[in-house]
C-alpha cells in the first residue's frame, strides 16, 4: 500500500527518485569523508571570559526574542478565539500609561500633522506631571524668607502654569488641526517648560540664599537638575530645529544664571581688579565651577542633539519605506486582481450550458481519478486530495476576487494572509487548468497527426508526477468519449485501444495497466455520471 501523504502544492512537483538518491548518496559520502578526515576535526578550545559573556548575552537575547514571539502569538490566538481575558489592575495601569505617554498609539506616521498632534498631547501630559513637581519645589522652599512673599510667588507660578496649559491645549485641539497650529503649540511647550524650570531654580536659589546645610543644598541642586530634565522633555519632540532654538536660549539663560544668580558677579564688576580677585579667589574655584557647569551643559546638549538627529534620520527612512510599501500595496492589489481576472477569463466557457457541461466533465474526471488512485493502492487521504485537486477550479472559483480590499487605503496583516491564501489557490487553479490544456493538446495532436518526439518530450515536462498522470489519463478518457470540433465521440473500447496504443508514452506503464485492467469499472462510472 502507498501510504504517502501529499498536499496540493506537491501535485506539480517532479518526483525524480533517481536524482534524489544520487544527491543523498553524494551528501552521505561527503559527510563520512569529512568525519574521518583528521584535518577537518576541530580541536576543543576552552572559551575565555569574554567569549562566555558574549555567549550569555546571545542566549539571553534569543530567549527574550522567543518569549516575546510566544507572548505575541498567545495574545493573537486569544484575540482570534474570542477568549481574551480582561486585563487586571497591572494591565489597566499599563494601558493607561500607553494611551497617555505613547507616541505611536493609533498615529499615521506619514501624516506630519497627526504625528505632531500626538507628540503635543504626550508632552502636555508630561508637563502636567512636571508642573506638580515644580509646585512641590516652590512650596518646599517657602520657609527661607517671609512666608507671605513666597506664597504669593508660588501662586503666581501656579497661574502661569495654568494659563500656559490652557493655551497649549486650546491651540493643540482647535479645529481644524493644522501643522502650523501644532508647531506653535510645540514651541510654546518647549519654551514654557524650560523657562519654568529656570524660574523654579531661581526661586529656590533666592529663597534659600547661601545656606549650605545638607537638606537645603540638595534641594537647590535638584532644582538645578530640573533644567536638564526640561531639555530632555523638549528632545522628545525629536525636532532638530526646535532644539537648535532652545539650545541658543539655554546658553544665554544659563550664563545669566551663573553670573548673576549662582555667583553674583555684578557686585564685583565695578572694576576689573575686583572682578578678577573674586574669580581667582580660592585658586579660581568660582571660574572653574562656571566653566565646568557650562562645559557639562554643552556636552549634554550635543548628546541630545545627536540622539534627536539620529532618530529623525531613522524616522525619515521609515517614512520612505512606508511610502514604498504603500506603492507596492497598490501594485500588489492591481497585479493580484489582474491575475484573478485572467484565470476567470481562461476558464470561461461562454454559454451557461457550456459552463454546466464543463463542470460535469470535471466531476467525471475527479471520480475516475480518485477511483484509479484507489486501484493503484494509494491511501484514502491521497485519493481524496486527488479528487479535490481535480475539482479545485470548479469549487474554488468564487474566492478569486479582491473586492474585500479594493476600498481599503492600507492593507492590514490579516489582509495579507487572506490575499496570500487566495493567490496560493489561484496558482493551484492555474496548474489544474494547465493539466486540462495538456489533455486537450495531446488528444488533438494525435487526431490531427501533428505529434512527434519533441511534442511528447514537451508534454512529459508538464506536471509529470504520478498524481497528475492519474488525473490526465482520466481526463483524456473523458475527452475521447466526448465530441470535439476535430473528432467525433468514441465508444468505450475504441477509447481504451487508443489509450493503450497511442497515449501510453505520456504515462507510467503501471497507471495505464491499472486503467485498462479495470476498464469496465471506469465505463460504468462514466455512464453513471453522464446520465445525471
């Protein structure tokens, strides 16, 4: 018994067992020679510490990738099956932060206005949290001088925060959403958070004065670091032009802070001698401190600018790839639609009666092919696949269309899978129709006496595996029994004689022998289906 299990795409692969055996023998011989060749053996070498570290990170990265793919596959399975669990508390928190602080949550990155609008929303949420921190810093420092003055300053800062937030919100959400409005909101947000960080630091510095106690000193330095935090927030816009403007403003503002707020040089600037004495006091500690602070700020800004520039270049390339992909999507849909149209035209038989006769003929061929496969000892599954393949151009013709995708501007992942399934079925249908044409060409060439050895060789190069031969022989028998414009219909015995004497070069001898041996069964089967 033949227990081979085949799929439809294997129907049009050549089964050259002799070539497979030659390749297998040569491969085995090479492996054996390599095994016994002393020069090919690799000597065991103990790995060094660096190699072990590299292997550890390599294995870890592979495991993380495997875990991510597995989790993604499980999520997709749950979504498709409809068994997706409701998120717990942690999941809800993650979803909340994703919606509030993710730049690509439902954003078309090819639309600059949409992207900048989303960035403004996210930065506004970050600024809202930052404003709370700013207020805390101003309240903490309110014990340094008179309370009434500090509370008034805190209240004024709160009013600035409130109206700045309202202004940014109004500009960002105002309809219609335009790129100019979003850019205006972007610059206002950037300048606002920088100036507010500077204001909070100045307020802390003036409130605490020159107090060097540990707690107050740490708060003052933390206020100074808020300026760097503000620069990081501005860098999230990933706009080099905005950073360029902000950096120029920052250099000017920080220089003023260093020479007026941090070190009040204006008190000693009545002449150069006093100023230089102040700067060079304690081995030039003041001058060195100002220089180092400015240097660190410059290096920090260069790092931010480089990061933003790299991100901008990556996003630009990503946009270009998406544009290419969209163009390919249009071409892909057009090509697939044309291929399906060609298949439909190729199999079209014209009148409704001719279509019905064509379907009945395919049904007869499928029944005879499955029966012949059974006589050849094929498994029931293989016989069923032969039957399905014989009728695929009839049963699957309705799915060859792209109506579901015509109105979609962008294809989704699921659409690609569906189109791929359609194209695979379309390719199988083309192969099946090719087998129909092969049968018609063979019969016509023999009746018109135009065949020769080259023709036989050419026909044998088309789908010549055993399963295709089973369908081809059944189809040739059906053609012989039916009338054509180049011949009349033949009786059963005449058709069998032609198969045994004329058409045997196209088939494996065993297939022809089985067909001839059980000729009465095929005649009964043909008669049964022609009477329906």
